[in-house]
């Protein structure tokens, strides 16, 4: 069974903040099962965007896995535009932003 999105997001924010990054919820989605997107920003004005990986790439049923939708080094404006489009398709999505000098996402990435 998969954790509710709200609980999972709270844990991610705590994990990132506890490791010295700064994480915040930019958009609250559906509490039970909203899709989660994570933007990781760096001081140079670039960022990366991570979103849900295909279900077939999950290691275990119910486990949340992510993949890079836009790689590190992407201009923030491009990521913001992508998220505006995503929100147009799915009003239940979550957006978490992590500011980290090292570019850490604190996610389990598919394929690695």
C-alpha cells in the first residue's frame, strides 16, 4: 500500500530540511493520491524537475519512484512554464521546491 501523498510530502520536506537544504511546499495537491513533482534549484538560477516515473519502473508495488523530467542546469523559467502546463492538466498535483547548493533531490530515482 502506498503512503498518502500528503504524508509522503511532509516526510520529504523534513528529510531535505534536516540535511541542510531548504524545502517548501509550493502547491498542495490531493491529500490521498495527487501526483508529486519536485523542483530542485541552485544558486546560479538553474534547476531540475523531477516527476513520477512510469509505474513499470517501480522497484516494488506502491513505492514512489521519480525520474528527471528536466535535467539539472535547466533555466528556472522553463521549469515554471512546464509546471504551469502540468497544473492545467492535473489540478490535484503537488509541487515541492528544494533549494540545495549540492543539487540533491532526496528522491528515489528510477533507473539509478
